[in-house]
C-alpha cells in the first residue's frame, strides 16, 4: 500500500498513518505515483439471490370503490372482462417493490371474456338451482358440481392474471398444476373444521402460489405465518362488521398480505467458457 500524499510505500496494510509524512492511509487504495488520486477497488458483485419486499400503496377508499365496481361488473357479466382488466392494471400499478419499481399489466378483455362469461353463467345456474331445490330435491346436489367448476375457473384466472403481468422487467407465468391447486383448496376447506387450522393451511397455500409464480430467474416466497394470518383475519372481520371501518380494514389486511410475498431474484449465471 502507498501513501496518497507522498507516495511512500508503507510497511503493513494494517498501518493507519504514513511513517514518512504522517498522512492517514486509505485502506484498499493504490497509488502509482506521488500526489496521484488513490484508485479504490470496485465493490464485489453480491453472490446469491436478491430478496425484494413489496408494498401496496393504493388508498383505502379507492380499493373499496374498485372492490364494489368489480363485484357489480361480475354481476352483469358483459362488462366483467373490461372491469377486471382495469382493476388489475390499477391494483398492480399500486404494488411497488422496495427498489421503487412496480408491476406492469398487459392483459386485455379479449383474453378473459370466456372465463368471465362461464363464471357468470355458473353463478346464475347456482342461484336458479337453489331457488328450485325445494320443488326439485335433486337440485340440492348442484353445489357438488358447481364448486369444482368454480375452482377450475379460478385456476384459469390465475394463469391468465400471472401471464399478463410483468415484474422487475420479467414476464410472469403461473406454473402450479390444477391438481396442486385443487389439493390446497380442499385442504383449506377441510381445515375449517378445526376452527383455526385453516390459517396455517392458507399460509402453505400462499407459499405454494408464490413459488409457482415465476419469471426469468424470479419466483416469490410467502413469509407470513399461520398465527399472523389468524389474528389479522379476526381483526379484519371485526372491521368489516363495523361497516364504517370496512375500507380501511380491507386495505390493512390486503397490504399486510402483499408485504409477505418476497420476490427472490437469482443472479444471472455466467456463460460457459469455451475449452
């Protein structure tokens, strides 16, 4: 190591001051001649995956308004795909990573209108079957068919939403299988019978969703725990019951849930060297 004042070579890298002129030494710097500016070594590129937290920055009243708007749109079926696309574009635009970047949504109504139409028709059939179940007892078994259909449509919705989204400059995709989706959903339904076990099942399901939502060198991991979901859900339900606090309860719960998904970005692999 050299002194940046007089250029004298020091005895040891651990030496704090130059033994010739007494100037403080710059660790990790090299000087080629007296009076030259020390060349500091460039920091090393971090090794291993980078983890990025995210946050929801939308307003409580705006989120509440969009929730009602989407519900009305789905009720009338025809405007459903247009409402769904605009909501997704707004919602994802309000989800930001800690580096300041946000999502981009590229979906269009033409890519989801079949799903929304089928979903609306299934709900109408369900309502009619419930209304006629007293006259025709066999219609009471309709939920055994309708519930699986709704779940399958939900899986296709996930694939469409993920495939239409972009995060950190990477186009996303959902790789979870239909059987995994049905299995986790069934586990949540069954765990409701344990009163509190559903919260841990939901945590596992959320992590499964995150790990199967992928981009190029990117996936998500859910950091929330079952007990955290449990008590927050109880507080959220209380806030909804009070009606006046509903918008803020929805945002509070939604924001926490989004914050638990960490984006895990793997460093690009080095190209293989020619032998």
